[in-house]
């Protein structure tokens, strides 16, 4: 009975599934027809791309002969460009399948299958599906109900998910529907613009466009690819750049050269083996003499191929002065100023005046400004100034009275404080900031060690293109005379070397009496006031007329401090008081040790007549015949040069500081105290010889300026790039910083860190409050407060 009931049900189910299979075959055939139409459409676009490729190829072939294409060709290419937005809009829209069916199959625009006979069988197979009784059992693919909500076509097929996500839902969908959705998923991906034109992107069109563009802009030198540096070449470059350091630790220069040659030879051997294995003729030589030059050329070629250009880094600054009108700017920075009659105040003033005579240079003299309390201590006769303009007027008047022409240079001031312990002026704040960056071209640091002992600011060699230091003073000789002088001199010597190396490109020492510093040469770059030369000419003219030029005996002139030769003078006269019986010396000078010097001379009953300090060019000194200068602490005594210019005898010690004066016949040098007595008697008994024109010129500031330009390398710098320099050119810079430059930069950075700590500054003898200028300096020089000028400090 059961079998009889079940048989009709089984037969009806088989018929139902047979009918469903037949219906789905029709759906599949329809979908395949649609896909074929889509492929045909894609092929048409490929044909369009091929024609576009040919047209562009013709265009760039014609562009290779003419860099500028005619406007007609440009318009043609623009018209050929595919409307990508239209492709995306048509082939990526959610209704793509429906639009295709409406266009190529009007009869199939709406496909319906009558499933009313088997809807009861589908209930158990398809969950969540419902039917619409008003539709007569017809289910439309674009109108399907899911959970009582009407869904659109795209919602039914879903937002194509990955296969991994769909695998979990395979049991929820009927297999024919799942297969159909997979086919439509592939169709959706292929219809996207990126898939349609995938072959177009990878075709020869893009490659031809690139090659054509390269052929238009390609540099002939770029055609050869430069291989990168290998390990032996890198090691050879490292050893070569580390030459100064290896020399310091005892590795000789020839050993370093042998190492470099060995590494370069290994590179040559590798190239030789490679060329032999490839069957090419080798052009590599076997001579090692040019290995160093070949290595430099090799590094330069690699840097050029990569487009690398070194313009400064951690140790240097690339924002330097570039002359715009062919005129170079020279900034002279010194540690003293008139009316303090000292060498570092007078000589830089003359240097600025004579350097400014050239039309190719703009010169600025930067001198310290002291507050009124310090002016009363430093300047003679309690002379003070209420403003920088007042002091500048005094300086210019004093200068023009002596040089005889109007000097065209600028005078600027920087804050300074007087140190009673060191008897010198210490800069307050960053001195380099008082030279504008647009004028920071060439810097001349008078006494570079003095200026940079406590310098806490920008590195001079970073701001300026060329920095020259001129050593005026033998500080070691002064320090040795103090308590624990030997120990202090040891530290000061190395500190001087430190700052000179870190802040200068070249150092000029006026004589061999100074310590030997890095980057230094010995040359006297000082001259004498033209007024002294005119006095000497007048004396020579009077002697030719038979007049008696000298009516007085011997004198000594200098600042009255023990280190300026007063100790040596008293010792010599005390030792040979009997031999020099009746010999009298007039002493002119003021200073901190005046009372002690006078007391010592009086206690020894010496024939010394102490007078107030006056200008060496004063008429009251013209009648003296002999200038006594026993000082051995001077570097180059300006008073000695002035006495020789006036035609006098000079009796001085046989010392490196007097080396420049030995060529003058009126300079009498002594080695022992007995020799001193003999030279004094010779000078008192004879008449000095008149100066020849050549000797007068050697003492002049014109000759001193010429020597300075030559030994400071400024003549080369101004000649090579001074006249032809423009706003678009700058001095050549090295491709790679040298090891010595990196070391100098490290020294400068370490010095900056140490001088930024106030405690360390005070421990090393700095004047309190000199890291920054104070409120009085702000008021006098009209400066912004330090915390406003430099709001952020590293220390």
C-alpha cells in the first residue's frame, strides 16, 4: 500500500527535476550567449587599443626628430584617448547584466520560468524563499523576496565575496544558483576597466611611450650604466680618508698608500677575470701608480650617476654668502678698540682702511662695545662714550688724521666685557650674529684664540666662505709668569689649538714667537702708520741739509705691565748699572703695574725717568735717537716698527718676535746682557742710517696688505671666483667631506656643548655673564634681549 502511494510521488519528483534541469540549461545557454557578446565587445576595445598604439608609435617617431610636436598631432592624440569614465560607468554599474540583455537580447530582457508545478518541492530545497501568488507562480530573477523584503538584482547576487567566504555558505545555496553566481562574479571582474585593459597596460604601447620620452630627454652620458662601489673600493676610500687619523696613531703614510694600492689592485683583478670570462678585451692596466687617482675618478663617476651632490650636513652649513654684484665682503673682527692704544685696536683699524681701498671689496670692522663702567677702567684719561655713534666718530677722526685719506668702510659693534684677571675684553654672546648672513663672505679674526675661548654660537667656518685668523699675542708667555703658570700654559696651548682648528681655514702668525697652531704660517702682515714714515722722511731730509735731527738719548714706550718688557729692562739696567753709568732712559707708559714698576726702579736706584703715556707719533718723541725694547713677550712689537720708520736706532733682544726687523740696518739685536751693553753704547755713539725706498715700503701698510692677501690665500679666492661670481654660482664644494673636516666639525660641536654650560665656563676662567649680553648692552646697542633673539638654547 505504501509502495503504491510512494510510486506516483517519486515519478512526479523525477519529472519536476527533469523540467528544472531543462529550464536551467536554457538559462545557462542564455548566459553563455551574453558572455560571448561581452567578449566580442572587449575584443573591439582591444582593436581600438591596437590602433591607438600604432598612432602613438607614429607620433613619437616623428617627435624624435622634432622636440616640439605640432598642435594638430597633440589634438589628435587627445581625441584618441579613451573615455575611461565612460568605460567604468558602463561596465561597472550594478545593472550591467540587465543592460546587456536589453541591448543584445530584447526577447530575453525578462526571463521567467513557470515553477508552479514544483513549488512544493522547492520549499524544502531553497530556504527563505517565498513566492508571490499574484505572479501566477512565476519567479523573476530581478524580483526575489527574501525575508519579506523585496531585493534588487545586485542584492540577490550579493557584493561578490571571496571564495573563502562563500565556501562557508555553500550549504545554504542551491548548487545551480551558486554556479551561476560564480559565473557572474567572473563576468563582473572582467567587466572592470582594469581587467579589460590589463593587456593594454602590459602591451608594447606603454613601453614604446616610455622609450620615446627617454629618447627625447636622454643625456648621452646616461647611456652607460655605472656599477656601484664594491667592498674593496669602499675600504680603499675609507683608508684614504682616514690618513690623518692613522698618522696620529702611528700608521705611516706609505703603509696607507700600500693598503689602498692593494685594494685597488684586487678590484682590477676582478674586472680582468670578468672581462676574460665574457670574452671581452680587457683595458685594465697593471700599473698601481695611478690607483689613487683612479679611485677618485671612480667615486666621482658613481656619485654623478646617482645624482648625489654634497651641500653640507651635520658639520657644515650650505646657506653661505653668494656675491650678487661681483663685490666680496670682508668682515674684520677684533678684541679691542680705540681709544685703548693697543695693537689689537690699532692694527685691525689700519687693515680695514687699506683693504677698503679696492672697489671690489666691502669691508666691515667689528669692534667690542664696553659699558660705561668698563670704559672708565680701560680707556685712558677716563674717556667714555655714551653711544656707539660717538665712539665711531672718534675712531674715524683718529684714523683719518694718520692715513691722510677718507676710509670707506663700516664700523659695527658687538657686546664685550672687560676681564680684570685676564686684562682683556671677552666677547659677550655670539659675536658672529652681528655680521648679517647676506654679508658673511670672508672673515678675518684678529686673535682667533681670544675670540673663541668662550665662543658659544654659530661656527665661523659654517657661516663664512673663508675664515682667516691672525695671532697677535703670545698668551703662553704671559701665563707662564702667573702662579701655576706652567700648568695653565699647558691647557691654554691645547685650547688655542682646539679653537683655531675648529673655527679657521687659515691662521697667520705674525712671528715665530707664537705657538705653532694648526693650518698656520708665519708672516708679518702688519704695517706702520703712514705718519711715522713721513716723520722718517723729514728726519732724512733734515740730515741731508746738515741739520742735527736727534737731540735726545734713549727712551722706552709701552703699557706699564710687567709682561711688556719692564721686568727685563729693570734687570738689565740693575745688572750693568756700573757699565752704563750716566745712561738715562725715559719711560712712557700707563698701566696696572705702574706703582710696582716705579717702586722697583726706585729701590734699585736706577736712572729711569717715568713719564705719562703718550702717542708714539707725538712731536716730543721725535728728538730721541735710540728706542730700547727688551721685551720677549711680544709677538711683533708695533712700537719697534714705528721707531724704525722714524729713522731711529732700535736695541732689542735676539728673539723670534724681532725676526722681521733684523734686515734693517738700524735694528741692533743682543743675545746676552753684556751684548746689550755693547749695543747700547754703539747706538749712542753712532748715527742711524736713512731708510731706503724699499725698506720704507716693507714697513708700509700697502706692503703688509699685499703680504696678507698672498699668505691668507685671499688673492686666489678673490681672483678665481670674485669677479665672475653671480647669484647662481658658489665656490665649488667637495663631493664627499674629508675626514679632517669631519674631525674639525666634531671639535667645534664639542666646544659648543662645553661653552654652553655656565658652570664649566666659570671653572675655566670666563667672566660671569658673558655667554649672553646683558640689559645694558641691549640698551646701548639697541638689541633684542637674548631670550627673544635666541628663544631656544641647547643648554
